[in-house]
C-alpha cells in the first residue's frame, strides 16, 4: 500500500527549520523516513490512549528518527496519523 505524505504544514516546517541547527542531516534522514512510511505506514509505535480521541479509523504513531552522531535515542521523534 503506497500512501501520500504531506509534510508542508507550517508548524512542521517551522519545527524542522529549528531542528536543522541541532541535527545537520535531518533533511536526508526525514526523506528516507518518508520513503519508508510511504510503503509501510504503520512502521512506528502506536501511541497508547489516543484511540478514543481520534476515532476508529485513525491511529497516532510515533517513530524515532535515527540521525548521524545522535543515534535513535538521541534523535528527534515524529508523530503522525494513519
């Protein structure tokens, strides 16, 4: 299943701009992550306790972004709806 990812929302772009100062490879890391998520949208971990708030057809996922020099635990997190 191939999905479309829309990463053009102003709050996301503003956060990404701020993260570029700390994580120099964030653009390429996010591009790779978006390619993976386009093919496998449920790749991340489901966020517990959000099902009742979002509805039956949506799930909130969290994925850790692995960055050069920071690893997965020190890198940024991405929350997304499927």
